[in-house]
C-alpha cells in the first residue's frame, strides 16, 4: 500500500466542490480528538450535501421518491493529524471512478489548508424495492461524469480499477 501523502488544499482545482464543517463535542473521544469511526458519519453527511448542492440531486429524494439505495461497498481512510473539538475543517470530494452500478469517491478533509484525513468510498446503487444492485440511472451518471471532468485531478484518479 502506498504511503499517504497529505495534499495542500491549494492543489485542488477551483471546480472541486467544497464545504466546511465544525468538529463538535459529540464527534470526539475522551482525549478530545475526533473518534475515528465518527469521521465516517461526518463524511456521509458531506457526501449527502454534495449530491444536493453540487450534483443537483437531493439525497433524500433519491432514497425517498426514487427508492434508490446508495450503500457503501467499501470504505477506507488515511489520517495525517488529529482533529479536535471546535476546529473547522474543509472537505472536498473527488469522483475517482464510475462503474456500471458503482461510483468511487474520495473525501478529503483539510485543516489550515493541509489534508488531515482522506477517505475512500465505493457506493453501489440498489433498488430499495428488492435491494438488488441496479445500474446507475442515466441522469445521475451524467452528473457524476460532468463533475469528474470538471475537476480532473490525475494524481487522485490514476490506477483506480472499476
């Protein structure tokens, strides 16, 4: 496994969607730093916001009205420094790969302009009627592709298999 090298926020193209989030008391362990599994909950919220704010697909409507599941088939994370209660981090999302029924994303969290956490997610689209895997709907696929093309970051997308 290659060593995790933190990126500076300034290395991402301006077209990469970003959002800020506050580290709260409930996110932290008794040592006062973010409890590792809590990052996945935080990043799930960041991904939900990205669907709505960047792609134009309100997450709750994909699940509620369209009855599409967006479950995670794979999640991993790398950490370069801890985050503490009261800090405001900036998050950015990169689309790494688009498959037939899955999309690979990386979520990057930055503290003071330097990446402190990078998480990789593979989301699989399913029908919530029968929980079977389904192809990514064409309109959502187009949104993923448009976003990916608009923020091409080769060092983050090279060598990613479908």
